[in-house]
C-alpha cells in the first residue's frame, strides 16, 4: 500500500505499532467495557440525541429488563469472565430514571465490576451522590453542551444548564475516581469552547471530553448540529493547544481516523472502532450488541435467551473483520489500514460508505 507522504516518520511507526496491537485484539477480543443502556426513557428532549430517546418514551419501560434479569446477566458474565477487568458504563436515556439503578449497580460492584455513569445531571442532588457512592460508582460523566442558553436550547429544557453544573460540583465533592464533563460541539456552541474550558477548569473536574455530532438518531433533523470542515479543524486545533497545558485534561472522544495532522495529538492513543472488539452492550430490551449507537442490524442476541459469553465468543464476526467495508471510496483510500471505514455506527449500508469521513473533511479544510 502506498501511503501519503509526510515528514513525521515517528508517528508513522507509532500508527503501525498501534494497528498491530489492535489486529491482535480483533482475534482475542478481550472484553474491557460493557455498556448497559438502562432505559430509553429520558426527562429531556435533546435535539442531538443519537439514540432518539426522550420524555415521550414512557411506554419503553414495558420492554425494559427487570431488576432480576439484569442482575442475572451481570452474574453470568462475572462467572464466565473476570469482572475486575470489565468496566460497566451505565447509559440511557437517563439512567437515574430507573428506580432500581443503585440496587443493580451495587450488586454489580459486589460482583467485582467497576462502573461509571453518563447523566444529564438534572436529577442529581446530595442524596443521589450518596447513593452512587454507596453503590460503588467509580467514574461519572455529566453532559454539558454549551453555556446556559445553548445548553438549554439543545437539551430542550430551561434550567438544565444550572442543574448540570451543580451536578458536576456535587460529584466532585463526592470524591469519585474520575469526574468528567462531555460536550457535543455543534454550530450552536462552537464559539463557547474557550469559556467552557475556563468553567470546567474552575470546577476542578478531571477531564473534558469533546465530541462532534453525526447524522444519526434525532440529530438528522437539524443540519446546524453538524460542523463544517473548517469548524472541525478549528475544534481539533483548540483541543491540540489545550493539551499542551497541565490541569484540565481535554480530549477529542469522537470516532474517526484524523490523519497525521491530528492523530496522537488530540486524544490518548490513536483511532480505532472498538465495537465488538473490546466493547459490548446490553440494551434496554436485553439485546446484546457492541456499541449502543449501532443499528439493530448489528444485534447478536438477547440476554433473555442467550448466555452473554457464548454470544461474545461466537458472534460479532462482522465487527472483528471489517474487510467487507473495503469498497467504494474506502477501497481507494490510502489510509484504509488505519481507518477501516470509520466507526461502525456511521456506516451507511445503502450507499456503502461512511456517512462521515473525517479525513475528507480535514482535507477539504486544509490551509
């Protein structure tokens, strides 16, 4: 394969070593992260929700796993795999809407799992923090998508910004291992990144994770949610500069291979899509998948009928060998061996190409 010419020979070597390591993981698929989509219900109606959750999803609770069903799933996984090597990421919807959340996660913690939660912060008070602590929560991420007006607009609820900021303060006072904020950057809030940086630095949180928004779920309805190529470059440059300073760790958590200009400079490690390789998920209805953002085409089983380890060992073949994506624009791309067609949840089966290509966007905005 002929690669594009660039001067950073060291980076090229690092990329090759990284890819060799990932290729080994594709074969051994050690489970490191398990998402539990607790519910499809949410108390907000975010414009950019990739899962299309919301306050009108009350009927979704009818198909949710019962307390005993999800406990049983965690128990079987702990019997078959070493729970000390697996981090459970609790997501939603809004996880705090599940009345049995702390009972379930306290049980998972007793089994040996570490766990963290992603929340919109609006339901967090001192009692919530106390219960999180008692249930053994290790890490927490609060979503804050801009300053007050932008955040409240994107989240569909006035007052949600103040509640999210207060949640960060309460979690920080709770002395958890890691307290993070995550921001989905769009045309609505891109100019607020410097002020958000100062806010999070003043709050003394551990990490700020920045993501872009892609045309999946409800986000497809508003084109202003998506960055233009020059704006993507601007965000990456912002992160690259902030990572030069000590203090607030700032990370680009988005999927997508970024090429030699930004790989190794805006996040720890280099890009790869871990779906089905070291990440799996249990969805609200018990479906076993990889990343919660993937379409139903990638579902491998259901914990109501299948033992998780058998599915993990014998399924996920499509995620672990991505040669089927090597077609069209991806087949011609010199970066194929590192990118592998971008993240799975961005693959469009109809057009047989990724709906977002970060390399192309950056090339279009190259100075």
